[in-house]
């Protein structure tokens, strides 16, 4: 009679896997798009990092992008912790947390760029 089911909550682990899947998809898209670009002929190699091979570019992006990715992951985990209590779907919680952390990264980047 008074059997009211507790509201269903999203799983923290599954939500984190969904968010990681979005990050993996975005990273793979960047690598595929970058590898498909043809090299420019008569390239001036006097500037730093102007004549890197695609393998060197990927290595450089991984090294320079690691702190950004770590910040995104930490922000995502915090947002998942807040959303998983209120959202019943792990897919929705993971997607919203990935979008939220990307929005935070854009705002931080804009503030950093404005402060320069």
C-alpha cells in the first residue's frame, strides 16, 4: 500500500565510463582529422614546431594536453558526483558531466586568455 520505491539513481562508475567514452571519441576524432590533412608544400621550417611529422605532433599533443585532460577528468568526476544523485540514467549523467566539464574548460580558457 505505502510501498514507494526509492528513486533510481545513476551509477557513478557507469556514468564515469560514459564520460570517458565521450573523451575517447573526441580525441580519436582529432587524431583522425589531423592525420587526414595533407602536408603543405614548400613549408617554411624556421618557426618552432612547424615541420613536425604526424607522429611527433601526436606525441606533442599528448604531452601538452595531459594537464588539460587531467583537469577535465577531475571536473567530470566532481560533476558526476553531483549529478548521479539526481539523474536516473547513467548515460545522461555521463554525457552531462562531460559537457559540463568542457564548458568549464572553455570558461577557464577564456579567462586565462583575457588575463594575458
